[in-house]
């Protein structure tokens, strides 16, 4: 005779004071588990009675113990009824048969369904691991989740129909975000929703047809012109500013190689060859080869004999520190040409002007390489092999800059 056994346990997560209640049913060698649908504070759970302690409340909504214990009792009653039915009919179910029958018996919301925000965590964990997400991508997903939770803490997939998507965009607009930021977040939300559809968490496809129609300007490409780059590369720091020299060297190395910050930070000595660098990029996982020039080789030689943790090739600081230091370096080098840029918040068009040194960061290193390479007359298809760009669409803004620079240079003849 098959022996049946069931128990309620907490699905604890490291560092969290609360946990999901899970209901496990075992017979023979088979075990199935269901999510009861509540999170409870671990300190208020009685493992002996398998109930939350009386007169306690749980979660941000302060759900009473009586409500949670009533749901636990309902699960227990449904399981006992189903077990009695199998024993009466002298049948031993498979796990799938028991799971399906239990869900039908319990009725209402699927007891094993994950919440909307649980699926975001699953998305981050599974897709992040599979595709090797950078820390920046994980932060962007966390930011999206934070905004979605503020928009509606009880959000469900069915809420995100066309009206729900529109309401979310309206909420983001009210949060004083730029249109470009909102569009990036909507794009990430669609990416997440496609994942949710793929794993069967929802059959809501309304997001596929949603478009926000927010105005966005052409992006201003911030980069160092060749003269500015040489001024920075050759700058002699006063003794009081020597701590900025390493950040300057790392940034200039980006400008002479096209490396993104993530690839610069992860560059290993094993990636270095006599005349080139060979890496698999963090962002796109493309394997590329970047030929060395006199400037990039000189920076490598400067740090070649120093050992760095994890076999790294260069002493790269954190992105935040580098961005701060590079702005200081650009200021010291007099890179203060006024730069105007435009952005939209809702329907409002806003134009600001700042000295270039305030806008320089690690992102400008790669752009500096591309713009100067094109201006020097290197063909775009050669530049793309170094940078890893796969099509001309991403290169077009840089090509336009190079074309305009050549046009401006030719116009100098008209002034003679």
C-alpha cells in the first residue's frame, strides 16, 4: 500500500526575513510541490503546527494570520480529499496527474503560478546566466522592476494590455524621466514580456503592438577630436594631480583601441599579442582582433611589468571613479568647448549647453576611436572589424560626423 505524506514548509532565500509557503505532497518516490500564494515572516511561522502564529500579520499589506492559515487549511483539505479518492480507486497517479487534479480541485488562481515580479527575478537569473549579462544590464532590469512596482505593486501580466502599457508610460513621464530613458525601459519591458510568453508565464501578446510615439532628438556623439586627444595623451600632471594619470592612460587606451569599458576592465595579459589584442567582447560575445598602434602599444608597455589581480593587463579603476577622474583630466587639459544637446521630457523640448569636459566619460573613449579613425580616412568596413559592429546602421552617426568634418575642412579653401 502506498503511503502518503504532505507538509507545509518555507522556501527560504538567503538574506530575506520572509519566505514563500510551499506545500509538498509525497507518495512512493514521487514528490510534487505547490506555492500557497503567500509570503510570511519566518519568525512568525510555527513549524510544528505548519501555520503562521495567531494574531500576526504579514507583508506590506499586513495580511492577517487567519487569512493565511485558512488558505493553508484549504490546501490540506483538497490534498486529503484527492488522496482519499486515489486510495478508494486503488490508483497511483503520476506526478503530472496529481498536479493537474490538485489544481482543478483547489480552483481559483493557479496555486503554483509565479507572480509577475517573481517572473522578473526568474528572467534576470536565467537569461542573465545564459547570456552572461553585465552588471549594468542587471541594474537596468532592477530599475525597471522598481518602476513597475511603484506603478502598481500588485501588477499582473493581464494588467499590461495596451491600456496598461500606456498607463505605465504615463507614470514614467510623471517621474520626470527623459523620453529616451522611457523608450529604453519600454524596450526592456517588451524583452521581458517576450521571455514570459516563451516560458508560458502569460499568453498576453498586447505588448507586441504597443508604441509610445515619444519624441526623441538625434543623439549628440561626444568624442575627443584628434588635437584634444593628443593634448590629453601628452599632458604632464602636476604633483598634486598625479593620481589622475592612471585614469588618463586607461581612457586614452580606449581612444586608441575602441574598447568598451567592460572589455577594458576585463582585458587579460593572455589577450595581448605582439601586434594585436584578441578578445571576446562582454556585451555582444563577438570575438574580435584589434591591431595595436604606437599609442596603444606605449600604454601597454608602461604597465607591462606590473602584476594585477586575475591576470588583468591594466590597472583599470571602477567605472564610477574613472568617469569622475576623466572629467577632471579633461578640465585640466582645457577641453572646454561648449557642447549643446537637446532632449525631450514628454512634449517639452529642452536644450542645454555644457563645457565638453562635463560630458566626457568612459563611453566617449570608443566613440573617439571611431570618429578619428573615419576622419583619418580609414574605410568604415575596416573600422567595423576592430569595433565589432555588424552593420552600417550603428556606424551611421559616426560616418555622418566624419563626412561633415571633411566638408568643413574643404570649406577652409573658400576662406582663402
